[in-house]
């Protein structure tokens, strides 16, 4: 859709400002998030409690996205939403200091993700406005790459450094430290972002090229005089967006069924320590570090469609090998190899959304897409947790785990084939057919 815009390059200053925000958000998340489920389990959490933690976080981070996305489109002040969220989202984590039950953890997590949701759609839309169309996968993957580095550093600090300093003290008792560190770093990153000029205020403000769209797809673009309801209706008339959103929503339902069990396998089945939890998080992000940028370059060269399909079918194997794992080091290997293969293809998903979303209404589009995703993940994670607890009452913990995540595996595998029906909406420098012809 947004095949062309008047922005053909991005300044280093703007790029570094975006990278600083991405670094800080993921650094802060890496300091705390890997240990939330562990804290909940030490307070007596069951599979259902873990499901609610995962469900609430996924619902709240996306549920209000259409509202904040629409407001950022109307006010054209995306930075204000991003900066406010960046400075506040992690603060409720400090309440975990006084948590006595898993329910208290769930409430804290809910508060965190409501504040985080304020900046999600404006952040995605801001990138869509700033990134040149020909380098969307590459530039978005650069942020993802920076995020992986940030998470690895943060997890190293909490998993290794703090363990050396404080010993095996429960992480709950020192959670105020990462909150303070996060606030100081977020203040610096927000200052850098505040100096980036809003795209709509530049002399070369963005335009949207609809020359390659059908009439029904053109109706998917919003105009300033439309009501919110008409805007949602117009979004639904955008055929590429509608198909991708529907497929992604059902895929997310099955994908999220595994998430509550992720920590359960690590902590309750394999008895991973703080250090091992840190190693698992680092290994997953190390895989991102190695593969996401080469994958982005391939996407910008060959297109999105086949890479999107590969990014959807690969996680099914991730779940399969998680079922078979019997040692923590098995999980480390899975995180590096299988997750590395997945992240080779994943940049195509983010880039495809940018291709099919009009830049001037990005906040609303991303808000609607994220809302669908959030609701699907909410019910999917709950379903996974309840299936596990029900199976655990009848079978061993290992068997119950295999049943719960096996359903997620089958759903992911079957739905992944639907992504082969999507079509690229812009041209690319090369294709697999051309490469094969040249070689013959």
C-alpha cells in the first residue's frame, strides 16, 4: 500500500533516537519481566495464575490501542504518547515488593501494561512515517536487533551480576533497583526522542501512493472528516489488511496457548535457577542478534510472502522441541537454533504491515490490529492454562504439559499455511524465480 513516500532516507539523529527508545524499553523489560512468573510461582501460583498473568498483559497492552492510536492520528503528536508511556509503564512493578499472593502480581502486571499500551500504536505509526518504504524491514529489524542487545544486557545484570552481589536473594525483594534504573534511562531516551521533529511538520511531509490499489482497497484509507466508526469500517474494506489481520488473530489464539506454560516448563518441571532463567532469556535474544538483520535484508530484496509463512510455521517446531526437552541446556539449544531460524523470517511481518497501512492513519490501523491480537492472546493464554490444570488433575505434569502445548503446536502448524494466500502489495528488487533462472 504505502509503496512510496516523499521520505527516501532517514537521518542518523532520528535513527539513533528511535534506537534509544527501543533499547531502554527492552532493557527495562529485560531487567524485570523474565522473573515475574518465577515470583508468582514462589507465591503459590498455579498454571491458571500464570495464564491470567499472560492473558492480562496481552489484553491490556493492546485493548486500548485503537483509542490511543486514533488520538495520535488526530492530534498528530505521536511523540507525546510515546514519551509518557516510556517514562511510566514500569513504575507499577515496584508494587510487587509488597505482593503476598499471585493475584497481587496479576494486578501489578495489569497496571504495567495499561501504561505501556499508551505508546504502542503511536510508536508503530511513528516508525511507519519515518522509515523509507524501500528499507522498512531493514530499519524495523535494526530496532529489533537493538532490543535483543538491550534484553541480553539487562538479563545478564539481573541474572548474573545481582546474583553475585546479593546471592540467591528472592528477586521480589530487590525489584526496586531495576525500576529506578529504568526511570533514569527512560528519561535520557525520552529527551533524545523529544528532539526528533514530527514527520507531519516537515517540509517534505509524507504522502501516500495509492496508484497500485483497487477501488475497494482505496476505500480503506481514512479521511479527516470521517467518524471513528466510519474509520473502522474503512479499515475493514482494506482487503490486504483484513486478510492479514484475520489470519494473525486466529494464529495468535493458538500461539498464546503456549505462553503460560513457557515458564512452567522452565521453573516447575526442569527446576531452573535464577542464573538458568537468565541464560535462557539471553540465549533467545542472542538468536535474534544473529539472524534478524540478515532476514530483514532478504525481505527487502525478495518480498514478504514466503518469509511470513516460514515465520509462522517455524514456531510450531519450537513448541515441539520444548515438549521433548528434559534438561535446561536442551531449552538453551532450542532458543538459539529454532528461535534463530524464526527470527530470520520474522522481520517480514512487521514490514508487511507497514506496506499495507497508510502512513497518515497508522495509529488507528495499528490500534485495530493490536486489539484483535490482544483479545486473541487473552483467550488463548487462558485456554492454555485451564487445559493444563485440567489435564494435570488426570495425568502427570509432563503429560499435562504435552497435551496443553500440543494443541498450540497443531493450531500453529495448520494456520501457518493460510499465510501463503496473502500477496505482496509492492514491488521488490529481486525474486526467487529470477534467481533460479539466472542459475540455470
